[in-house]
């Protein structure tokens, strides 16, 4: 009985760990992978400077910087070169951050008024 519980606990946790570790692996057979030069050409057309290139979980993984020098990591499907995961930028290659001032109108819900600075009201 003492050994049964640990065995059942491990048996229950192994499938959960396999699912979590398997979430963003690329599954293309090696014979369909595009060459490293295709990744470099894609990076060049997007204005990226690749500083590191490796294979991780069956995906191409690059560390690079964009035209403005902002660094990011991208995981690419080796067969299609589609972006599987990107850190430091979104999938379209844009840096995260707020929208530039004046480019997005406030919602028309009355909370933001007419855009004038708030004034203190005392009674």
C-alpha cells in the first residue's frame, strides 16, 4: 500500500507534463524543412539582423534585432517559416507598447469627457 500511492501519483502526473511540454513543438518532417539560408533571406526581407540561430523543439529559433535595434526571439516552423512564437514583438513584427498619443480616440462612454485635462471640483 505504501508504494501504490506514489506510483499512482506519478502515473497521473506524467501525461499532464507531456501535454505541457508539447504545446509549441513544430511537427514537420525533416525532409520538408527549408534550409537555413531561407530563414536568413526571410529575416533580411523583414529588416532583421540575426545574432543566433538554433533548432529547439523541432522549430527554428532565432535571436535577432529589428531595424531600430530592438532585440527579440522568434520560433519559426521549419517547413513553412511561419512564426510559431515571438517574444519581444508581436507576430507581425511590431514592438509592444502603447499606441502613439493621438492615434486612438477614447471610447465614447462618458468617462473621458471631451479630452480636456481634468479639473478638480470642490463643493
